């Protein structure tokens, strides 16, 4: 079985490879990374845009495979938070006919990071680096901002895994969906 993933991001690829080992239907699957366009802004600012980006990534890499996976993260509005937003990850698994969606846990960026990113239309990793929270150029392919904020307790790859696991609920329980 072949599963395409619409990203060359190391954290996303490793998350998918590690997760499918726990699922009997996918244990022997080969994961192929395909660079595709999400067709959403470089920093999605709504849950709708995050889910749309994941779905477009999955659809855009569906070629000569049984399943394709799209992963996207970005902001969603959350009332009563300090910034009004939280970061969430979405997974879309596409089987050529329908999408199977899942979300990760969500977390809030520091106030000054959110303000900087929104005011400058910057990616959060850029804002995080520009404001001195990290010196890593590609933090999103490593532990991620969540890894820094949780002092390594929850890394980006783990958050990505959550969204994949919740999307796989549909495939593991087809009779319910």
C-alpha cells in the first residue's frame, strides 16, 4: 500500500510513518512525501482555512496511491483566550472519494508573538524567532513552538500525530462513518 503525504516537512512525515505502524491495515504501507500547495495563506487564520488547507494538500497529492494525507496548522478563534486565538493542526486523509478529518490539541501562542505575527502578516515561527524565543531557522520541522513552550513535553511531531490519530478513527471504524 502506498500513502502519499502532501509535505516534505520532516516532523509531519515522521509523525505519519510512526503512527501507521500501530494500525494493522497500514503497518506495511510506504509513505511518499510529495511537495504540494495548500492553496491557503502561508499562515491560516481560521479553523475553516486550516481544514481547507489540509484537504487541498491531501487532494493535490492523491496520485497513484490508496490514500493521501494533508496536514495543516494555523489559528482558530477561541473565546476567553488572552489573544483570541489558538493554534490547531488538522489532518485530512483522502481515499479518492471522501475525506476523513481529525484535529490535534490546541495551544495559545504568547501574546507578543500573536500580535507580531498578525500585525506583520508573518508566520508564527518567524515571529517566534524575531522576538528572541528561539534562534532555530526551521523550528517547525523540529520540536516546534509547542516544544519550546512545553519545555519539550509536547513536540510538534506529537501534536501532528494527534491529528492523524483522530482522522484514522474514520478508517478504523468505517461502519460508523
